[in-house]
């Protein structure tokens, strides 16, 4: 129960942070990605505000246990793979076209109307379609 309450509190804090920082405002996100036009640099501070605490968390959690039990996730592999690059490009294209990524897309369900729901549906459909598509592409590449 303690773990579920902590997860709910963390999720609510994350959602509130997304809203307060403007990450759920698609116009602001597109403005951040528009380097050639009216560039809005405010989201740089949002990213810095997320990256710096995570850097500290990776640094100081080594060898420790979470308060609610279990273990901390392992630090991601720093190697660049084809899947990482391709996935990053797709993520960036989707973010640039729509102005939402997964966290803000979920947060936008509370006020985004049908457009937020349509984006979330399309995002979930894409996540569902990738594993079989990847298996097919990998088997095709192995045969070639």
C-alpha cells in the first residue's frame, strides 16, 4: 500500500510539473523546436531541471536500496545502437509534429479534448506495432 501511495504521489507530482513547466502546451513545445523562427528556450530549463537530479540520482544510489523495497534500475547502456538511433529519430519527429511526448500526452487527457485522446491512441498503436515490425525487419535482415 505504501508503494502504491508513493507511486500515485510521484505520478501526480510529475504531471503537475509537466503542466506548470509548459511541457503540455504544444505551442510552447513547437516553439522550442523552431530554431529558425520564434525559438522559445524556456524548455531548456525544464530539461536541465530533469537531467541534473537524475545525474545525481545515478551517482548517489549506487549500492543503496529503495525505501519501498526492490532495487534501483540499472544505469542505461551508453552504447549507441541502431534501435536507439531509429527510435530517437521517430520520437523526435513525433514530438516535433504534434508537440507532445508520452508523459504530456497522458497529462493532456484531462484537458486536451479529442485531440489528446487521438494522439494517445495513435501512440499506443505505434507502441503495439513496433515489436512485430522489428521482428520482421530483423528476420529479413538476417536472411539477406
